């Protein structure tokens, strides 16, 4: 089935999912957001922690009186056929946390990985295979992702995050970060082990904003600002081969109509980029095939938009 863009929308303190192709949204954003046949409601305490093979991994975390503690349940959802799995066992964790969701072909199982950093700066991970009865602890994890809003990126049977080597504090100052502190952690869902992926050799200085990792199809992408004037994009053409990093885009913020690198989502095999505009309620779409830029003001929809790759399927796990 065709590849789609899964869009997450917040309206009047309510979350919803909107399934729309990138092209449909760019051509008519209001219609794409308001089409009832494409909308799926979520509870206010739910959030999407990943998508894989037509399944959406939804985390549920009700209010806890201790703001530093979070009780989490996760479930799988196939919006196309309406399938919803049983909840995972409850996981009680200290905040902050980050998620990743993917498929382990060797065991025909879907797994979610929760990366946790405690108050001392120690980072661990918890792994759950849907259908199982317990979480597995990974006692040593080498880095914590920059932003807990950015889920781990699934590619080639692995989940990948961009972060800082341990240990570091929540209130670290980006101005003090050095290039050797940055790392990409790749977690193998078959062996439940992790390794480091080196950054592109062409990055010689620390970007002024936190870089962004992304995946589309079979490629890993790394995006960063250059002297707060340009967006640079790298593609790892052969996943796992650090020598295959290739710079394929350098474009000015002035042309894009953005002031800084806040967030970037990648579509259509690295041809379309969605960026946050100068204003919070503005999305900027850049198509590198014709160097065109389209700005979409979503203020009228009172929405906050997020995006990730979604491909419809009839998958219903055991």
C-alpha cells in the first residue's frame, strides 16, 4: 500500500492522528486535517512513540502526583483495521525518558525500547516484546537523546538515537558541548545490544543548534545548521557503513524562510523537508527537486503538528 504521512495534531487539548500523504497535505492542509475519515482520536494522556509496518505504538501515562515519576503502559494500534493490542506491563520510571519502536524479524516480534536517565545521570534502557509478560533491563546505555520528543529511528532491524555521551545533566549548556561528545547510538533489536555509529567525517565543528537524526526508506539522515545561516543534510546511503555518509544538501535559512533549525521531518526519499517556520504555527515545506518552498500557516486550525513515516498494512500481531 502507498506510503503515507502520519500526522499528530493537538486541538483544544485533545490529541488526534491524521493519516495523510505529504502531497495531499501540502495541496490542501485544511481538508487533510479536517477529513473525518482520516482522523483518529487519542486520549490526552496518550502519545505516539513510533510507527512500523502499519502499526502505531501508543504510550499511555496518566498523571502521577510525583512529577519526577511516570507510570507507562504501551499498546499497538493498526488504524487501518482497528486492531488494538493488550497493554504492556506497567513500567514505572524516573523522568526524562525517550522511546523507540521497531520490528525484530528474527523472532517475528515488535519491540519498544525506553531509554531512561536518572537523577545521577546514569542511563539505562528497558526493552519490551509485545505479547510478553515483562520488561528486560539494559544496565548500560552510552548516551541519552537530545530531545525526548524525538523517538528512536527504526532502520535495518535497529533503533537509532542521536545524543550526548554519558554522563551529562538535564540542564547542560549546548555552548559547552564538544564534537566528541556527540554520538549516534544504534540498538540491535535481535541481540538487544548497542553500538556507536560515527558522525560524517565532513563535520569539523559543533553545530550551533542541536543536530537532528531522521530516517526515510533505507537511509539514515543527519541534519544540522551551519553557522546559523544554512541547513546541511547528510545521507548514509548504506546503513551501517560509516564511509557512505554523503552531503547532499546545503541551503540557506533565508531561502527556506526559517530563522533557526527547530525541527525537520523528511519525506519522499529525502526530497521533501518539513521545517518549523518563523512562527510556531507555521510549517515550511521544501522540495529539493525543484528548489521550491511552501509555507503553511496552521494557526486557523489551532494545531501543533508532528510527523513520521507511516505505511498502511493489514498486520495484526499475535
